C-alpha cells in the first residue's frame, strides 16, 4: 500500500503537465491513513476480546451445565 502511494507521489511530481494540488493530495492521504488506522484498531480489539468473550461463554455454559 505504501509503495503504491510513494509511486503515485513521485509520478505526480515528475508529471509537470498537470499541476499537483498538494492540499487535496495531503487530505486524501490523511483520510486513507485514518481508515487504515481504524481497521487496525478493530482487528486489534477483535484479537484481544475474542478469547475473552469465548472464555466467558465457556464459563457460563459450564456453570449452567453443572448447576
């Protein structure tokens, strides 16, 4: 993903026929990074809380089956 973005940035700088809108480019880059950061947080929470919830469910099932 980052290699693609770097290549796009270099291509935009090399191509002098079309002026580069730096503010738009920066805004787009920040939005994409925020989306990927959010995805990383969701996946991290999933990896952390999934075993916790499975453990709680297992305990509840064991308590109900033994009780």
